[in-house]
């Protein structure tokens, strides 16, 4: 079951925008992050939650979408996320956030997948614009934005081909393909002394 859940936890970039993600759901997902590991148990992360269409609309233009899909500017109106979680680092707690936000993001995304949602972890952020749009105080570093909603696209895992190309792509039917290296390729076998 966990293998299937992780395999379904893909980066989705097109959603049913009209299918709301409510505040209770967002809070429940952040609770999964709260319960996750944190370096030295410092717990320096804070979260800005958005589910209102008006707030979602000011977040969207401050995000970059799908670097490998050069001719795609991101989801069109009607396919945009129904909710966002902005992960922030509280500089009054510490200045280096290490891997905490990656752990938190993955916990949230696995929880979203379990609930039948999908999402995308976004680090391509127009920092000044998002800070201004959401009135985020300077004390908080914007680390990542999680875009969430009911997936409106199919994402499949493929094996990396003989050319070694790992770039994701979309086929003529709009199916999003994500090449993954084989298990044998990523496990390093070193000689033992």
C-alpha cells in the first residue's frame, strides 16, 4: 500500500480549479508536517494557507511552472490550483532551514495523495511579488509553495531510456511522463574490504 501511495504522489500541474480545497483539509495536511521530523526539533517552519479564489489568484502569477516544458506557461484558468500552502522559515527561530521544508512538503504531498488530491512543490517563486501580494513580514523566508487540488491530468512513471534523459514530458494526449532511474542504477554496490 505505501509503495502505491508513493508512486501516485507525483507532481500535478493541472487541476479542477472549481473543486475547492477547504481550510480544514489544508490544516490537516499541515498537521502532518507538524508531526514530521525537524532538525534538532527546532520546528522553524510556518505555513500560509490559501483556499479562497481571490487569494489563489494573487499567488498564481508569482510562481514558475514546469521548467522542462519550455512552451508551457503553466495551467490556464479553470486548471489552476484550488489551494496553496506556502512554507516559510521563521528567522527568529533559526537562519538555516536545512532539509526541514523538504520533509514537511513530502509529508503534506503524501497526505494530499491519500485524500485523492494532487499537488506540485514549487521553488521557482517570484519572491518579492509573493511577499508583497501576501504581505509576508521580512522575518519569514519564503522556502516553497505547494500547489494543491484535484488532478486534471494523468501522470505516469516511465523508465529512463538508453539515452539517460530524465526530463519529464507530455505526449500528444496530454499525458505527463516522468522518467525514473531503475532501482539497480541508484543502489551503489561498493566492494567490501
